[in-house]
């Protein structure tokens, strides 16, 4: 197997339209059998619709690999594919794993104990107090915090972890050359320089609505468990928690005021089997390799 050629083909596919993560995985399977398969042969192999085939073939032909390599190098963005040894094993095990991850920062953080911490974009004083109570002990025990760099709890997780001299991983739903929300620009840059910033989306990718549920599967998939702090019903945090449950990972939830609709989701998680968390010790006793 010519791994370098396969990785180049995967990089190429990651810049094409008309295909999603599942189609990319099937194309990689075909490339493992024949790394020299043409773009048209790949589209036939995965049974793309005529419209998607047209989009895929046009975008495949438009990719200028050498120019792309230079752009990534200029922006100090690197990548690894699902075939690389450094690709996180826990993520490789999930349903529909990303075939390629773009990153900035310290990739070795993925070898440590990772905990996803997610919650409301409109966090309250209660949520902030919970983080202040839990994070120092988790950081002291070398737990790496994973979140999505969104407003509210996500942002607080990254900031408070760094304040405690811990390490954090941010998974975003855009290309790494974009920032969303824009007010997190300085935070994103700091994470990319001193911690780890990840995305499955190529340069220029915008913050499209469907990117964020896909981003959530990476947050859950990287981590040994997911801690939910303040979440409504049908929130992105609950999507992440359910993805963690589907992959057999631990799910932790912090209980809240039963009269507050902003924590209905977390209370419901506890009701249906998530571990109720009152202290960092309740998490640490479950997070093992």
C-alpha cells in the first residue's frame, strides 16, 4: 500500500463537493483496493446521484494540489488522515469518523485523557460556578478539556482551563482560517498556538448550520466521556451527549433547578441514566484508558 499516495488522495477528496463523510469513507475503501482509481470510478463505486456526481467531478478537477499545499503551509495548518498512526484511536472507532483532520497546535494532546465539556450558549452564573468548582481538580489530574469554541459554556471551558494552566482542545465547524463567532478570534489563535485546534473542514469553509452537529460527533468521539453543564431539550449539547452514548462513552450531567427550562436537558439526561455529577471526583473515578 502506497500510504503517501493514499493520503494525498484523501486530502484531495477533502476539498471536493458533492460528497459527505460516509461517501468519503467508501471512496477510501475503494482506494485501498486501487489507489489509482479515477474520480469517475470513485463516484460510480459509491453510487453518487447524477447531480452529486457532477458536483464532485467538477470540484475534483478544480483542485490544484500544489497551490493548496502552499496555502496550508503559509497558514501553519497541518493535517492527518484516518490512515495515519497519529489519528486518535477513540475517534477512529466511531460511526462515520472524519477521514481527515486539519489542525494547529500540539497533536500529542490527543494521546492524553480527554473529557468533552459542553453546555448552553447562554450560560448562567450557575454554569460558571459549576465550572469553577469542577475544572481545577480535573486539570490537576491532567484531564484535557475538549469543547467547541462556541459562546457560553464552550468558551468558558477553554478560558478557565487555560487559566488553571491546563490543556484544551477546540473542535470548530469552519475551516481553520475562519473564526466563528468572530469575537473568539484571539482565543482561537491562542488555542492553535499553545493547545490544539481541530476541524474536518478545509480552508475557507464557512460556519454552515449542518457543520455543527457534525462537529459534535468529533467532540464526543475524541473523548472518554462527555460532561453536560446546562442544556435545554433539543440542544446541541444533548446531540453531543447522545452521540457519546451511542459510542458507549461515559455521559455526565450536572443537575440543576427543576423550575429552570435552561437545565431541562441535563436533568433529563440524569433521569435516563447519565451519571449525576456533584464533584470532580465523580468524573475522575470513571475516566480511565
